[in-house]
C-alpha cells in the first residue's frame, strides 16, 4: 500500500512539473518585447531609434503587408537583411507565437 501511495505521489509531482514547464513558456507578446521591440517598436512601426537607424520597414509597409505567415516565420527563423536569425535561439513554437503577435500590427 505504501509503495502505491508513493507511486501516485511521484506521478503527481512529475505531472505538476510538466505543467509548470509549459506554463513558463513566454507568449508571443513577451517574446516580441524581449527580442523584437528594440528594432520593430511597440506597435510594429519601427519608429524606435534602432529601427530608424537600421531602416527597418514598418508593419504597414506594402512589402511587409504582402508577406505570408510562412515568409515571416522564415525571416525570423533564418534572418532577413540586417535582422539576426533566431533559429537555435528561439524554439519553433516561440518563433510562431512571436510572428503571430507581430502580424497583429500588419493592417
């Protein structure tokens, strides 16, 4: 009986750790703020000092607006122009959620 209870305790502890790991993953907005905000600005308009200096196109630029989701994900993954590649820095899920967040600015 004791070993059965101990087994349940261990399984419960393991399950709670697994849930905590998934909860700790930053969402798209948090990743954007950490990795993208300096160049792309608060609302994707690239109006920050760094964004202006690097001539980053705003989310409202026709070239940015015509990019598909897959093209944007590829740009984040592999870099584009002066933008660094985040492959190996961010997980695939983080790349996708940060891209989804940025796409909110593309109107």
